[in-house]
């Protein structure tokens, strides 16, 4: 059982470009990181290797977050090694183009179950642990500014992200004061849906700060939320002002 006073983070979606950077940053801030992966075991193993250089007790487990039973299994594995949970980062997400009139039931279920359903049940399991603790814990969901934009070819994706933002507020109100729950909504950072619609130059024209985002912009926002104890139920857009357009 690993405890010894060290903070512990449970994270989904740590094997992507942005997720991997977030996981490394959290480890660098003193957390042991327990993260899930689904199909990319080789990529997950490389991520874990990097994290363990900073946080040797970190671990990973396979989990298809679209399935409630798999999430429960991942948390059961988590409890075998850790008896505290300081931070949940819910970042697991599927994304691909789905033209509105061609969306299939399979595509809808895949996107909404992974993104929205998976986040809900992950948050639910985390809260069951956090609410028994005597210290303040935190949940951060990673969403997308597309929740507030109209992307005709990404309806299941954007609906799922809008749903997560609303869930964030519900959990924040329900779990206060012991658990702080917030969401970060990146704009064009690394791989973004808009890249399939616009060139980089066209994307930058839509951003008042005239540059694409960087993973460090998201990491700084996470650090801000980790240091704050008076913010909950908020969706923080990190988009260079994109939503102002």
C-alpha cells in the first residue's frame, strides 16, 4: 500500500500528446500518478517510463472508459495500491469527423459513451473515495471550447464536451466544500478538430492572441487550480480569446 503522505492523482487519457504532458507535469508537482489507457499499451508503457523517472510509484492499468464495469475495475486496481486520492484528471476522449446527417448509432455511442458517460462514472468513482477524506481533493475535467461553438461535422463530440461541462457544475455543487471540481476547455492546442477545417494560418486569424495554444498553457492552468482553494464549478477556456469571435 503506497501512502506515506504523498499526493496521488488518478488520470484518464494520459497517453495522448496533451495528456502525456499533463501527467508528467503533475508527477513533477509531487503526485504519484495512476493512469488508464485503452488500446495503446506500447505508448502507455513509454509514458509510464517517463513518469517513473520523476515518480517511481506511479502505475497504469488498461481501461475502456466507455464501460462502467471497466471503470469500476480500474478503481479496484487503484485501491490495491493507494488509500488516498487527491486529484482526478478526466481527460480520456475520442474524436473524429461525423457529418451530421451521416452519424451512425455506433459512432454516436462510441463518442458519447467514451467522452461523456466515461467521464461521469470516473468522477462518480473518484468522489466515493474523496468524500471520505479529511482534506480537500480536486477534480479537473478536460473539455473543449467546441462545447460553445457550432461545428456541423462534430455533433456527437461537441455534445459530449458540453455535457461534461454541465456535469462539472453539478458535481461541484454536490461535492462542496470538500471536493473542488472545475473544467479546462482548451482551444487549438496540438491536434485540434479545427485543423480538419482550416489551415493553421486561418485558425490563427480567429484567435485574438494570434497564436495556437501550447500544452504548457493548459499545464499552467492546472497548476493554478491545484494552488487555489476558492474556485469550484468553473469552466476555464484556454483559447487565446477564440470564443470572443
